[in-house]
C-alpha cells in the first residue's frame, strides 16, 4: 500500500501502523520460536500472523 492510498483513509494511518508493528513483532516471535524448536508456539504465532495480515488486507480495501 502506498502512502497516497493510506492518506485517502483519514484516521486509518494509525491502524495501519499498529497492524504493521504487530505483524513485525509476530514475525520476530515466529523466528525465535522456530530457532528454539518450539513447534506449538510457532504454530500459534503463524495463526496470529495470518489473522493480522487478514486485518491489514481488510483495512486496505
């Protein structure tokens, strides 16, 4: 999503920033869980990450 697309939705930029931050945190957590070999935690983080990405996609529409 480009900046111009974001600015077309007043007030949504904070939502985008929040979701992008949450996604980056989940990706870091996933990397750590995979490094530690914690498959249950990695699976839970993948589900959370998919949900966050879905929310971001809906917000982009």
